[in-house]
């Protein structure tokens, strides 16, 4: 849950999630719709889908016990090197260092690693391997994370208070404010789409997105494809369509401009009808919840 998301945002979701599914077995037995309903608004929905897949694998193949080795963990859906190393070293004492953003920053400064991108990653991994401690890698990983968040901060590192200063190459060379080097920023491409809000009395029409691809398996107001250029709206039914607003939403790899149209219709062959007050029961991604604010009661 904490990937790309702050602790403050995650807190409420985390406790609701654990209340609803306290064990791996419970989570494995949940439906994807239930999961998306609880996850809605947290974004990056592939995390929820991967968590669900992993719970099923652990329930079915590992007798509901989380595997203890990095080599097995890394193969589970949603697990990258950091998560696998954090669990293997902290929970199961495997000799491996978990490298998150804080640890990466501390190691780059401690060893004055001045490369960026993949080269930086390789050098940091090499230094981390050298630091690996046969018994205390988990404690070492957590200590490096704490040093990163308390002393070796991204801006204004507290070098004079830091107990590593006498061993720190960046401090010795006065490079602490310029390391680690960041990869060049790519600008996000823009995409455009139309969303059609069909209403009938207190009812509103929603549909499920395809099971694969962006926002897979979540619900939306019937919408066009998201394309690279602005295109005219092709309304799903004949009606008096009114332009009611535009929603902008940033995804990790593109920025979306969604034009909203509203019409009162008697029926449609797309999606399902639900009462507006019941929309919370469906996994509706943030951009469509933003669209809701344009709808007048
Ligand atoms: S001395 Fe400064 S740059 Fe070096 S590890 Fe400590 S806080 Fe980071």
C-alpha cells in the first residue's frame, strides 16, 4: 500500500483492509470486486490485484505460510527486489539488504556513488552486498532506513549530527547535497477521452472496465478509449447531451484529460444501472470519483 503513497493516506485503508481480511486465507477467498471496493481511491490498482494473486498462491501452494526465502518471494506477483529482501531479511533473517529510497540515498552518499540510473543501482547493490551481515542484515536494513529518514534526508542532510560522518565519502568531499544523482525527468505524454454520464431518476449507468490493462476490472462511467489527440465525442445513445466539465488526472505514465458529458436517458445497452447513493459499493477509480463532483443531484 505504501508504494508511491504516503503513510497518512494509507493508514485508514490499512486498518479497514486488515479488519475485513485478517488472514491470508480470508484475502485469498475475497472476490476482486470486494477488494477493489475497499481499495478505491488509493490508486495504483495493480497493487491490489497482485496482493490478491499472491494471497491465493500462498494459500494454495504454501499452506497459508509466507515463504521465507528471497528467491521464492521475488517470484510472487507484486514483489520486487525491495519487498522480497525486506521480508526475507527482517522477518526471516536472510543475509540480504533491503534497498529502498532511503537506503539508496545513504549508500550513494556514504560511498560517494556519483552515477545515475541503472549504473547507480548496480553500484549501490554491490556496496549493499558487501555490507550484508550473516545474522543482522534485517537490523542493518532497518538502521539504514532510519539513518536515511532521520539524518541523511533528501534535502538538508544533518551531517554534523550523523554518527557516520567520519566514514562518509560524500561528507568528506562536500557532495552530500548533490548525491544521489537523479535520472533525467521524462515529461508525461497527454491523452484525451470522453466519459458519458447517463442518468435516469436516481439511477446512474456504470460499466466494468476490461480485466486487463489500465484500471483493469474497476468500474467507470461508459467512456471512450484514451487516445493521444482530442477527438469528437461519439455518444453511446441518442439524447440531449450536455458538457458538464473536464477532469484531469495524472497516471504514472501519462496525463489524462477527460471530457464529461451528461444526459437523462430511459435506457441504454451499455453497463448496469445503480442508485447514485450506492456508487460507493463499486470500485470507482479516483478520476471517475472526481467526475462525480460535476453531477448535480
Ligand atoms: S554524514 Fe551526511 S551524507 Fe553522510 S551519511 Fe551522514 S547524513 Fe548522510
